[in-house]
C-alpha cells in the first residue's frame, strides 16, 4: 500500500483537512470474511456486464459480495457496502465535489488515494451552479493517482451515463435505483512509458435506498470496456486476469467505502451548501451596495461576480487577489465619489464574498 503523502500548508488550512487525520472508518468484518484470496466464487454466480439491468430487479442477486475469474479471462469483483445515514443526494454531491482538488480525493481514503485532476472544461461544468448534480460527474473524466493493492497507478476514470452502460431506462427509477456511478477505467502503472497499453475495466456503483440509508452494490469487470453502449472483453485470446487483481479491488472497495460512509454525512452538512451560501453572499453584497446608495447595485454585483470568476486562483496568488480587489474597486468607484466610502464598501464586500467563493 502506498504511503499517504504529507499535506501542504495550503491543504492543512482547508476546513475539511481534518478528515485526513481522522481515524479510518471500520470496514465490515463480514464482508472481509467473504473476500478471501483462496475462496473465489463460482463464476456462474457472477453478474455479466451485458445483464447489468438485472441490478434493477427487487431484492438481491445470487452473489452480492465475492470475486472470481470469468470463463473469458476477465476479472470480476462484487461488493455490497451498506451506508447508514447516507442519502442518494450525498453520493451525487460527493462524486461532483471531490474531483476538484487533491485534498478532497486524499481524505476519502488517505492510505491509498494520492491525487486527482480534471480538465478545465470539466471543472467549469462542475462549478456552474446550473449544471444538474449528476451531470457534474457523468460524462466527465477524473484522472487519479491511487494504489488499489498492486502498486501506485495512474487511472483515468471516464464516467458514463446509465443509458451508456446499458441500463433499461424504462425501469430506472426509485425504488429500483437511487443513482449510478459507472465508468470505463484505464489504469497505467505509475511512471509507465507513454506507449504502455492501459489496463481496462468497467466499474459500476449501483446505489439503492434502504431503510436508514443506502447500499453500494458494486461490480467490476476487469479486462472489459464499454464501446458504443456495449460491454466487450478486450483481452487477447488465452489471457487471464491474475486472481489477486479482482480480489485486491474487492478488498480495497470495502475499505474505501467504509471510510467514506464514516464522514460523508458530516462533510456534506459542512460543504454541500456552497451554492446557496454563494448566492446569499451575492444578495447580501447587493444589499451592502444599496445601503451605500450605489446606483444600479445589481449591475455592480454582476461586475464583481465576473471578477471572481476570472481569477479562480485568487486564494493561492496574492497578485490575482489584488486584481479582484482592483476590479471590485473600479466597479464601485464608477458609481460613488467618496473615496473613503468606496474603501469601506469594497472592504465589506471582499470580506463577505471571498469567504463565499473559497468554499469551493
């Protein structure tokens, strides 16, 4: 297992850094008992990816937790982790929120989660308040640095929509399902040459509401990928995934989701309200402008909002923060003549708005 990395000073200053130092959530001993390296399940009990809609049936499939090698050589892992006090909304928010910076990914499971990134186009979509929550991860890619038991890997996790995975949308509704977090994964050993072939996998976290919380019904098909909505095994003839790979992924899944369930309700309560808080801050900012008797307060507020959006690195860059202050000052100065009053209004607005924007 990889050694968790020290947090940077900026990371330690974040309010949610405390979750990196918290004790890990206890994994379900019953699940770990079912997952033993010497005890694969009968492959006949495995759910094949082309029958993924069977997860929409009431009740449970013949095997909800176990691992094996399928007849075509693909690896298979299944795990059912129950999460008391966790909701579907929390899960959707988590997969939208945690991809925005390394620290958010690290705190999920510090022993094995080392870093994460998304491209700027995807980041803009995640941060756009008008984007529905599931669309802040479905259709996007996370690039992670992680150790699932076989050494540190660089993994591209390309999230898919339920219809792209083959789910029957005519049955895709509560209570059959709460949400799905599914993806094509492509793993590379850290430091592998650029032309090294990826190790493909299909991932499906099928989340369903149960009394008092939710359950994660997870499936991995290793050596497979989804192309044009159809799952295919891409292993060369005669090649088999090593047994320790699906076993290791199943074990890792138990540990990382046991830890997530330990803190998700708390971090959701603390962090998930940022869009509402930001909107409230803008309303308060407009009220402050109006109290300062500034003409066209709404227009000034729009200019200030644009200044914050154009300088996303203001927290790390004093120069960028100065640019924001300059833009705010210019916007207010255009409608006020008293320089002392301009300074007072700008100080008040920045104090309010920086707090709101730095939540993200």
